C-alpha cells in the first residue's frame, strides 16, 4: 500500500523539489507556478523526469511502511485489553 502511494505521489514530489530549488545557486529554471513547472519539465525532459530517483525512494519506503504497519498492529493488540 505505501509503496503504491509513493509511486503515485512521486511526480508531485519532483515538481515540489523543482519549485523549491528554482533560483538557488546553479539553477537557471524559473517557473510561474505548479502547472508551469509540470509543463516545462515534461516539454524539456519527458515523462521519465518525473520518476528520476523513484527506485531509491521505494527502497526507503518499503521497510518504513512495514515497520509502520507492524507497530500499528502491535499497539492495537496491546491496547485492546484497556478499551
């Protein structure tokens, strides 16, 4: 579940990072807003640019999601007797 959510939301994170980095040292890109950023990235680099780095993100997310769900289930079992 968490890995799929990461795949779906990763392009949005890419656009967010590009917007945050605009104007910083070494960057020349300037965007008028979110959709302008999407358009410029797609026009210049294509769809694959939105997913650069997704593999590392999934490798990071998989164990994180497993620990999160495991912790939730453990705490749920431990607290059932108090409810």
